[in-house]
């Protein structure tokens, strides 16, 4: 007698769950940053931005490719493009930096040249003779180097053709109304000539003189007296101005060093005069 077959019951298999979502964020971010970085790289001044965004895009792109290989992401093309654009942005940032630094260097050089136009370029011998002291030696130089200290009747010529000459010191007798003359000291007068050989007006109000006497450089105050005055007003191109200055020096001083400061745009210079 046969028995009915009993149904077999096995262990139930769980139904497959939903697939994990693709992690495509790194690739997308790499693409966005790579595009912005590359565009910034075409503007030299934004080289720094291109470099930062390009580096981040390259890192995110390489990380995104790792996810693609592990099956965690599906945007292989986007990730690869982002990494490539990041690398391109880095290259453009280097090129932009070179261009920017070169432009800045050229601008600084030009600025230095402009500022250098007011530096003394040469000296001449006797005032008004136009004789160069060492200029035009045939070596291609524009003029002789200005000595640290000039002598009487020597002229400083600046690159804008402003010329300053100081005469030899002569004994001066202050009047009773003179200021800054000390009893027992000697007074000396010098004649200062400023000629504007350039194309722009020169403001003589900014001209100042200071003096020191003797080997020890003792201060020699400027004497204010009748007939003595500072430079004032404007010297137009092609014209000159002449003024006398007097200084108070110790009786035993053998030299008088006079320094002329033509203003903020011109370098000061000194004359050493024998007493």
C-alpha cells in the first residue's frame, strides 16, 4: 500500500533588496570644479584660482575613478573628464603665473626707469661752460657718474635737465639785523643757480639748503639777512633763478659742505667748498 508523498519544505530564500544607489558625487564635483578652473586659467590674473580649483578637481576625479572601479559609481566618463580638466587647470595656472610675474617685473622695471629720470646723470666743470668731467668716454655711457661730493662751480645735471650750480664761498659781513649769526663765528656766502633745461615747470619753493662746517661736520646755520632769501615761485623751462645764501661757521673751519635738496622728485647733492 503506497503512502502519499509529503511536500518538501525548504528554507525560504529572502527576496533580493533594492540595489545601492551609485555614488557619483565625486565625479560630478570634479567636472564642475575642472570646468571653472580651466576657464579661470585662461585669465592670467586668476592663475591662483585656477591652481586651487584644478588641484581639487584632479583629486576628486581620481577618487571618483576609484569608486567606478569598485562598482560604487557609474559616471566613469564624467569623472575622467573632471580629472583631465583639473590637470589642464593646473597647467594653465602655471602659465598664468609666469605671465603675471613677468608683466609685474616689466612694470616695476619701467617704474624704476621713470623714477630714475630724476637722478643726477652727470656733472660739468665751470658753471655755464658745458664741459663734461669724464662723460662721453666712448664706452656707450650717457655721462659720468656723479661724485659723492662736488666742488665749487660744478654743476649737477639731472635726467630731466634740471641743473644746479654752487659758487665758491666768499666771506660775508652780516648786518646788525641778521638772524642766526653767532658772535665769534665767521659768515660765508654762496651763490646758487638753478636752471630748468627740461620741458616741465619746476617748483622752486621746495628747494632747501643745509650746511656743515669743518672736518667734524659742525652744523652751520643759514643766516637770514637783508638781500638773502630762499628760492620761491616757479622756474619755467629754459629759464634760471639765482639766489645768495649765507651760513654761520666756526672761525677755524676750513671747509663748508652745502647740501641742496631740490624737492621730493630729485636726489639731494652736496658741494664741499674751501674757506
